[in-house]
C-alpha cells in the first residue's frame, strides 16, 4: 500500500471518527482486510445462510485473498458480504466488486458482533449443523474504494445507522497523471453503470475532494440504486370477487409470494382466514404437511401456540403451495390489531423453535392493522 493510499485511508478514518465514537457505527480497523465466515444450512425447511465478514483496508492482493477464502470455505452463490472498511486501493475496490458480482453474492454494510444469546444455539446446532452461535450484526462503515467493491453485490443493503461514504480519487498534478485520471474516470463510470447504479454516484464522487468524505443518506442510496429494493415487499388490499370483498396481505420474498387472506362468509357473518405459502420443493412441502405439532398466530415475534389446531383448521397442498384455512374468532383479531410490528400464522414444527408459515408486517404506513380490524368488525356486524 503506498504512502498516498495510506494517507487517504487515515483521512477517511478521521472523517468518520466522530460518528463511530457516537455509537452509530463500528470504527473499522486500519489493518489489511481480513475475512471471517458463518454458515447455517436450514434446508429443506428454510434457506442456506452464508455470511462473509470483510473487515479492514482494501489493498493490493485483497481480491486474491478473498477468492482463496471463498474457495476454502466452499461458499455458494447467494452469500452476503458484510463490509466494515475505510476503503484503500481504488483498483482493488473495483476488482473485488467484479469478483463479488461474478460469484453472484450480495453485499451489505455491517460489522460482525458477538454471538447471539445462547438460547438460540441449540436450535441452530440441531437443524443447521452450525459450528458456532450466529453472530449479531452491528453497524459498520464502507468508505472510498469500499463503496466501489460494495456495488458488486447482486442485491445491496446498508444496515440501519451504518455509514456509506464516497470521495474523489486523487490524480496528482502533472499532465500524465491528469491523462491517467481521465482514463480512470471513464472506467469508473462504465463500472458503475454496469453494476446497475445511476451515474449520479460518480458525479457525487467528483464533487467531493480526495481528502473529504460525503456520507450518503438512505434516500440518496436508494434513489441512485446503490442499494437495491428489499428482498421483501408487503402490502394490504381489499379485492372484489363475485361473492363479495376480501382482504389480502401479500408478502413477496426469497421464497416467492405468500398471502394472508381474510374473507367474510355471508349471510352467516362468519370470518375465515386463509394462508398460502410456497414450499419451494417437494421435500419442504411434505415436511410442512406432516411435521405439525400445533398451529398459532404470529404476533410481534411471539408464536401464540395452541395445543390443537384452531377451529375448523384445514391444511392442503396444491403443487408446491400449502394453504391453511381456519375460523377466526374476536380474540384472534384483538391479538392481531394489538401487534406493533407484524402478524401472521405459523404451523408449529415438532422440533421446538421452528415454524412454517407467514410473518408479515402491516404495510409501509401500518395501514394493514386497521384494515384487518375494520374488515372483521364489518363482517361480524353484518
């Protein structure tokens, strides 16, 4: 690493020192970048989780170390690289980003924290073969050339309160270095566009001197497509059918499309609910149909387990979709509308701590909560 590159790294560290000392993010090390890995395989019930934690300065040889690390740990496509880095070598940032895209990895900004509470460890070991407790994810920093490496992610996220910053690369003052700078600028613009990011990002970089850092807001990151839309999308809507109107909450995530539906049976004024969830494959579908110890509502992280299925509980399979229908009671609605964050319905597994089903929020403005309450009350009033 050259003295100039090291100086720029130290400037980046100084620029974020006040923020990291305030507890908003973990101050990155000025040591060369290292990698650690955590993996848990929840298949076929759920997903394969692969987290690579990249900490430190990007320098010559970082990408080679990264590729060797990926090979050593047999990391598959779909892994997430969590960056906590002040930046470093410009070219290596781009090369690392290219490697991440080629491997079809996602990227995020965050720091590997301490292990999660021990209460989760036995569950993880039992179903995933995890060799260590799942780490907590803390806020991190991604600056300078790290921001370029970050763009390589297929899906890109920045954890809440993490810091993402850019600045202009240094070109020196001679005509030769200025000519080189034009070449580098063209290459950066092309790289940014190829990663699916708005060219305004490069414009922002050029507006900031090489010894300063521009911290981007979450709105700026999303507006320039530096971050991609969340893997999950949820909404609540009233929909009309020949027999009346029903209320549906839709969740689109990595599994596919899941739905939580409420419908009123007229003229009996009886409220029913239906959950439709994708199983993914035959093995998962069979597990969901057979591995059932109970069922219950999901309210703010609490699975309200019942010893027996809810009233007139019915579970069916159609291809790779599982549908569950049951009769809704006023106490159910009362619990749901009291939720602050999410609701849903869970099929409880025979293995303690595991459930199948749907966990869904109430939409971007929380409108789903009131829609559920109003729909239920209108149904019962007739």
